[in-house]
């Protein structure tokens, strides 16, 4: 072909470059034309990356995002979800997506911030936030130490700190300490109403094999607990104790209620509802 000949005369003598350019300029219908979409797709991805990097610089975002964007496949998607999408769809969903992606990119970001707040202010709220970050990472000993350090002065019997301390002790499987902490909480805060504290107390009693007491606590907390976990655990304890008709009734009521409830409730409680279905099957 003449066109091919002219192109060949204009090409440099380097064989590899000549081969690459021949693929890029191959006419329609030629087998080499199948490479064109790949070439064009690569150019498009480079343009997207460049636009996102420009967005980082223009809006004053953390410069580490530039390196993240350059990670093939995931970097651009992560930046778009964490920084661009929330601007387009502001609100709770956007904030939740932002938090999730940030945790994926920098999982210790919130822990560092909480540690810095404790060093700067040292107040109870800062200690509580640091304790929560440690608890979420299963660093129970460190969380217990942080919570205990806040239980001083007028906060010696603070119900929120005591409940958080009991959760960390339960996570460590120190059930005797968790029970003592929860009983101390109830003794010094008789007006403190917490379904989570009641459920944790029932679970602590069950873990200590105090099954009669645990059953009574589950029976009290399950009906009014805002979620499916308490009723599921109540049903499981009844089953464990051989009270199969009662266990069946509790689990059936749980699942029947969920079917009549809104879809967002079923999504939020999917873990507990799925376990209830397995127990009923």
C-alpha cells in the first residue's frame, strides 16, 4: 500500500518504535486496529488521573492523595469516593463513604488524632475517644488503661467511661472485672438508662455460666432493645438451656417482626437476622 510505504519511509530506523507506530496507525479492518481501544483507554485513564491530581492541588487536599491516585486501578476510585463524591452528594451517606475510604487509605489516622488530643487536652472526652479507637482495634489492655486514667475526681463513677471500661474488659474476656464494673456503674448511677449496658451485663452473666441470672436479664432487655441482637441472644440462651419451644417463639417473633419492618432495619440488622434464620432452619 502506498500509504503504508510513505509511513514506512517516515519512520525512524529503530525497529521497536517502527513496530509500535505501525500498530497505532493501522487502518480499519486490519488486525492491528484491535489495539486502538487499549491505546485510547490508556490515554483516558491518564487524563482522569491528571484531572484528579489537579483537583487535589486546586482544593488544597492532602498531597498524599497524589501518590494514592497514581496507584493503578484503586487510587483514582478511592480519591473520587472520599473527596469528590461527598461534594456532589453531601449528607450522611457522603460522610459515611468519606470515613470508610479514609480508614482504608490511612487506618491509623483517627488513632493518631485521638492520641494527640489526649496529649494536648487530657480531658475525659479525649480519653474516651482514644479508648474507643483502641477498643475497635482489639487493643483491650491499652483501652482499659486509658479508660481507668479518666476515672478520677468528679468522673470517678462516670457512667459512659464505666460502660466503655466494661466493654473493654469483656473483650479481653475478663468477665469478673466486666461484671464488677457494670455493678459499680449501676450502684453509683441509678438513673442511668442504657440498653447496651443491660445487654452487656446479660452477656457477662452468661459468659460466667450464671445462666439463671443471665436469662432473667435477657428477658428484661430483649423486648425494648433497639435492634435484633438482644432477642437473638435471648433465643440462643433458651436453646442452650433446652427450652426449645420458648427459643423457637422468641426467634420466630424476631423474624416475623423484621419482615413487617422497614427495609433499612433489615439491612442494619442483617447479621443477627441471618443467625436467627440459621437457628430456625
